[in-house]
């Protein structure tokens, strides 16, 4: 059953492959609590509003996607991000919060 209600989530990831003809990106992404997804590698369709040619394998990205359909999720917004932001999203323990408590 396909839902008419959008289910939108945000993730950070690294572009692995790009197919301009089918408008698909393969991305390793951070955990997505809204979809109950762990860190994983998967394919996403990219909406026509995004200039897919601007993104290449190896790019660190932050993206918003709709995962309402049973098919491949669709990226509806995307931007390049820093490697530090990507690592922080994939492994939050790599950049722990600054604990300002004094003893």
C-alpha cells in the first residue's frame, strides 16, 4: 500500500555513484530515526528540481527525502556539507558535546 502522505526525513551522507540518465544517487547515509534506518548504503531518486550534475562521487551531502512510497526514496533538497558535519552525523561520538560542567 502506498501512502499519499509524505514522510520526510533528513540525513547526511557520502555520494558513492551518480546516474544522470535515471537520476539516481547511491549514498552511504547517517542513521534516519524517522524511518528506523541504521547507517547504510542505498539508492535514492533525485527530484528534477535538483541539478544532479553538480554532485559527484565522494561529495559529502546533507539531504531531505520523501520515503512515503514503497519504492526508492526521493531526494527533494540537497546541499554539499563538510566532512566534519558528515562524520559527526555518522558517528556522533567522534565529536562529543562540549561538557562545560566544572567539578
